[in-house]
C-alpha cells in the first residue's frame, strides 16, 4: 500500500509574543521567521522531503526570493495576508500576491491558528482545498472533535485536516512534536500513517531557532533551536522509511480528490 507524508510549515511573521504582552517590532518578527525558514529549508531539502509551505503574503512580500525558491521544489500555499489580522478579502488578496511572486497557481489555504473561516469565502477566492482544521480539542483555542479525521468535503470545499491519532484523537501537531517524548510521537505518527495511508503534519520555521529572549510559554519554545532541528532531522529519516513525501496538492491529485 502506498503511504504519503504531507509535511507542512506555516511561514509567518513571529508574532506570538504579542499574545503575551511582549511587544516585538515587525522587523524583528520577520527576522526571526526568516532565520527559521533558512534553517528549515536546509533540513527539508537535504532530506528531499517535498513539503507544503503556507505563507502569509506579508512575509512573502518581505522575502520574495526565498518564497520563489521554495516554489521551485515544493508547494507554496496561502496563510492569508497577515498572521494577526484578517478580513475575508485577504483570502483572494493573499492568493494573488503569492501567485505573482511564485508564478505558479496557489491551491491551498490554512488560516492562522486554525481560525474558523467560512467555506463559501474560501470557494469564492478560488482555492482548491483548505487545511484549517485540527480535528481535536485544544483548550482555549478550538474544539473540532466532531470533524472527520481524514480528507473530507464541507459545503463544497475539500478539507485536509491536521493529523490526529485514531480513536483518542491525540493531536500530532507542532506542540506535540516538541513536548512528547520523541519515541511516543513517532509511534503515534506511524500508527496514524499506516491506518490512514497519509499523515498531515504541521510546524513553524521559527520553532527551529533560539527563542529564549521571548516571553512565551515554555511549552511553546521547548527544544527551540538546534535540539528541535535534530529532532526534525530524525523524524524525516524515520518517516521516509514508512511513506513517500508529497505536497498536499500532489496527494489530492494522485488520490483523485481533485
């Protein structure tokens, strides 16, 4: 049976400290995000791990050369226009901006922080799929336990949920990756991959640089920097034995979802 690993990264301005009353200038938010992206791309490209990069148009406009280079080997998708503010108009505006930079079509959307978005607005903006749902319960953020665990259609829009384990729906997202013991995360990820035939994981490039200077909870910056880089390298190596790396659009086309 063919199995596919859908690695994805939310490429964005590092604005998390703002949630915790630490003011960080936009230039510094961009700097941290870019430093993380450079490190992440080195790891991903060395591993030949074809991935999907959901980027804000704001970030892409600041670093267009990087985004265009990513699009040569990977999929660039939309993370709306800004990470900290949103209006429905940003759906189309970000898509057009990214297409202008990459000279390639943008198929996918992921809302910052998995924020709710109306499917009619996503459809109207011309997206093929949406990956803005984590079908589990994250206290204080969202409760999507009623949503399907695997690819489904909602109000005419194809949706690609983030991976959660079968039965208990343990989230296999960025916070789990850095806070679970590695062997437990790997075991849950492989179990999910084998059962579902694919595994949709997501991270942020800024996680892979040192974040000690920032007033964010310890669980959000655990292992940040070289330790997490090594963990990602290890994960890519282990998952490469279980499935083939693919972008979300590649997977959806191959499985005739779109």
